[in-house]
C-alpha cells in the first residue's frame, strides 16, 4: 500500500477510497509555464477528478505586485476559498495535470494560511487517469463554509530577508530550478533576468525529488537528493525557484522528512534576477 498522509501526500488509491467523504474537498491546481502552451482551466473543464474545484494560481494571488502569482492577502484567500465551498473542517487534496508540479504551491498556500489538513495527490492527474480512475466534466456542487485563517509569517520570505540569509548563512537556501539555470548556462524563461543563482544557495532541481512516474520519492530517496546537493538540513531552509511554484515541491519534500522549518522566497528568481544591485553567483556552488 503506498504511503499516505493527509497532511502531506496521499496516494491515488487513498483518494478514490475517500471520494465520498462529506468533508473532502479536491482542488485542481494545474498551472503551466507559457512555453507549455497548455490551458489549465480548459483542461479542468474537459476532465477532472469528481468534485474537484479549479484553483487559479495566477488570479488567487496579490495582483498589486508586478511579480507573478505572489501569495494573496489573507482576505482574498478566505473569500476565494469560501466561494469555492472550502472552509474549516475540510480535508483538502490538491492535484495538478503535470504529476507533481504546481499542486505543492497550493498545498503551501494553505499551510501559509494556517490550514494543516491539506495534502498533495501523489502522481497527480496523469497517474489517476493512467490507472483508469473516475473523471468527470461537471461543475462541483458548492456549499458556502466559513474559513478561519491564521497566517504563518515565518513561512514566507522577502528579498531583504533572503539577502541577509545569503550573507549570514543562518539559513540553507535551496534552489529548485534546473542545474543549467542555476549555473547560468541556460537562459531564463522570463525575459530580462540575469543568469545564475543566489550566492550560498544549493541546487536541488525539483525533479530530483520525484520518481519517473511523477510520484514523490520515499524518504530515503528524498534525503539522498538533498545530501547529493550538499544541503545542510540542520539549518532552517528557504526554498527558491523561478517564481515560487516548484520551490513548494522542496518544502513538501522537507515536510515528508520531518523538517518543518522551511519557507519560500516568494519573489524567487523573477525578483532576484531582475535587480542588478543583488549579487549573483554562477557555476556550481
């Protein structure tokens, strides 16, 4: 039986077994890079896990910021979740159409808002469909439920805090981007950004935490990936990536290892790579 934990990661079998639970709420959190040329909302409307609601990562964000999909204000998160019929006392399961990519970002957003009963579907929609499990194209039945939120400020870092951590070394900064982007040898997908990485960070491309089928590695595999990168997990961790999405895969992996002192640099490389007064390292750390 695959490992399942309703606070981090659940198997496709676990989810199918609980589909009829009255307090289960399922979220499709699919989001793709522009180069993928995929429309997550259209895909959701065509086929989704029964009862799933669509979570628009770009819209449920802080639209006052010029940076992409920054964490939304508490009031906005609460109002959007209430409109989706998600509130106190619900067990939430989040999945995406890539396997395990953007779902972890929404898992982390719930954690940021103090909601602990939330898990990612291991292997996501591709594994669910490959196993012949049920899908539908019907809109969910939504019943309003109040949500109480307690924002966990320690779980999110801004550029000033990350610059201090880079200099002082009191946090382990872990970058989830590809090795080429980390080294500055591959171009950034967003225009106008410098190549390289935050000084004193380590590189654990998020795919290193996954198996070939898009499921997350077991704890031994996760530990090996962090060890191979030279990451010091005796320190609290700040996870970074291109725009704060796959950094959450790092946080999910850490949580599976029992390492709960982790935060996301929400601006990530979209912010750091933009400002010439912030130092950039290239090559391998």
